[in-house]
C-alpha cells in the first residue's frame, strides 16, 4: 500500500526545542544575574541542566517519575549541582521557563521546506507529540506550521505517551487512516522508532544527534530534507 499519511513528532523534529530552551534559560539566567550572584557561567549551567532534564524526561517516559516531579527538580537539581540550594529560585526558573519558551519559535533547519514539499506531493500531515496539549498547539501556531497539519495528537489527550501503542492507535483513528498507509518521523529512538515499530507502523529515524544507530532496513536521516529520499 502507498503511504498517504505522515505523522511527525514535534519537539526537536520540527520545533527546535533544544535551541528555544537554550535561549529561554539564557534570558532568565541573565535577568536574575546568576553569574554575578553565584559565580556560575551560563554555558556550564546550561549543559548541567540539559543533562539533568534529558534524564528526567527518560524517567517520565519509563514511568519512573511524573511530570510534577520533573518540574520540581530540573532546575532545583541543576542549582544544587552548583551548591545553590534554593527552591524558590528554582521554581521561579521553572514557572518562567514554561511561560517564556513560547516567545522563541525557531524551527529545525529545513522544517518549512520539507513541509511544503510533502504538501505539494499530496501527503496528509499530522503531529503526534508527547508534550502538553495546549503547549503543543501553541508551538505549532506561534511557529506558523499549524496550517500544514490535519490533526494534532498530544499525549495528555490520550493519557499515554509514545512508545505506547495506544497513542498511535488514537492518532490514526483521528486521522481516519490505517498503519499500512502511514509513516512516523521522529528523533527519539525509544518513543518514536521503537514505538512505531512495535505498533507495526513504518518509521523514519531523524538522527539529529548522530547517534548512528544501526538496524536492518531502518530508514535514517540526519537532515530533514533527506526525507525526500523516502517520500
Ligand atoms: Mg522529539
């Protein structure tokens, strides 16, 4: 059967979460004069934050912690790494981070060109995101890519996250299609690639961090425009 529906992951596949988060935290960091008050350099702070945040998201994905735990800990644990034990300061960062990140809407390189290309080839496009529903939709609208998508599925709406099969099932139903006519494109090895494969749906791994995973017959790209090699 011919592929007709393309399901995109959003964060770090189309919407450049890493870049937008970096810029947001930098703003907060400078506004709060953290370097001056605690003698912490921003680049080091950010790389510690990044490591802690990625680990916490993995723990959420694996069902070890919930989102509330993540929100309480990602900045708190980062500051504590630098011997700053301050819950109020950490919560200030957390609350403003979620607020302010939507002021930045940089897309991954090639995002708009590839969406235009896929549209002209008459594919129907969708989003399946593990993010918060309202945030997912606002990211699409504010970055101007909402017009490309027929449906947007967020984990919050379904009550389960990728890689669980229920979220793929839900999204296909919403799109009015079947897995044999669909493909997923995403950057997370477990949530996107293993998730889609276990569900029985074709997938393209966006290996943006050059993890160089090898798997028989796996479709891999390192730049969004390489999607043209497959679709
Ligand atoms: Mg992603």
